[in-house]
């Protein structure tokens, strides 16, 4: 494969490599740096590469692994893993349902657990491929992902985000046009609804499904501000200092299960602005 062809393949693979690195490292800038390093290694090698996409994936992931290990101040001993029969439950992909607290929990995993979990549950890599990247066996790769998954499913209580954090994170993602983060904040069956007054004000009657809800909010709601409705954290669209429509969130298991637009006078009468010093559950 010539230099020009290698460059073309790399450019075609770059978006995918960036997604992997960004998800593993939770740092888009660092992800860009890692992928650039992968390109430099490709440019310098004269080896005959059988599958360039696979080679780039391996190099990028191993560079991420080095970065993760560098973040740990002291070596962490790996827990010995017995060669046991695979548990079919380990194949359940949970990355779309663990909520915003996922990144907090990922930071508590060992580098190898984090790589195995993200590659399998987020990107669907098989355990043979993950084992080759981590220089281990497929059984051990499966156990690494399983152990990480158990930590994600049962995170420490202090890792759970407050409702107001989820509401504000969702609104920030909406205003910033961060579609991927909106999807991570929404339950798969999330739905949008509205009361009669809100519908008269021009809101949709209803939208069903996380992707549809994320698409509706993506890049919008710039005039919405954080509020309380009673004691419940929410957001509201204001016009000349007056709340016109409330975005009433239903939070379940750390993700947004539903959003109801409300404009009934009795609801708007309970709206109070909140700021960083007033946030509460």
C-alpha cells in the first residue's frame, strides 16, 4: 500500500478513531493528540500492514491506554482472573443506559477495565479483538469488561448526580448543539409532551424516542433559564423577564425519562429563578 493510499485510509478512519479516543479519555483535545500520534506512527513505519483500520484502532487504543496509566499516581494491582466459562449476561450492552454518571464511574476503573468496557459496550468490539489490543486472552478481556460493567451498574452513592445537574447538563448540551451528550442524557424511550396551554403557545404535542427528542432540542432553547417549579429543578423559556413555558423534567435512574412543556398559569405562578448558589434536588 502506497503512502497516498495510506493517507486516504487514515483520513477515512479518523472520525471513528476520534470517537473511540474521546470516549475512552473523555477529552476531545487529548483525543485529537492521540489520533495525530497514531498518524505519525503510521507515517514512520515501513511494515506491511494487513488491515490498516485494525492497525490504527490498535495503535490508537494502546496510546489511550498509555494516557490512562499516566493519570494514575501509583501502580494498581490487577485482580487475578480465573479461566472460567463466559457468562452470557456479560454480552449485555449497557453503555446507553447508565446515565451521565458513567464518566464518573469510568474514572474509577483500571485502564484495562476502561478500555475493555468502552470498546465492547460502546463500540461493539468482540473480545478477541479487545484481547489483541490489551495483549491478553479473550476470556480475560471478557472478565475485564464484566468487572467494569458491574462497577458501572452499581456506582457508589456519591457518584450519582443530582436532578438539577442532569437538567442543567441537558440544557447546556441543547444550547451547545452537543447531540451525542443529549443522547447519553436521555433514556432510550424518552418522550416529550405538553399541556394544553403550552400547545397553544406553539410547543409540539408530543415526541417519542431519545433520538427524536435529542434532534428537537439539539442547538435550541437558547432563551431557557434554570428555575424551580416549587422545589423541583427545571428550566423555563422567558420573554422580557417573564416565564412563558416551563420545561418540566422527569429524571429516572440518572437520565431524562421525559420532558413536559407546561404553560398553565398555576404552573407558571410557581416558577422561581435559581442560580449556582440555590441549586437543590
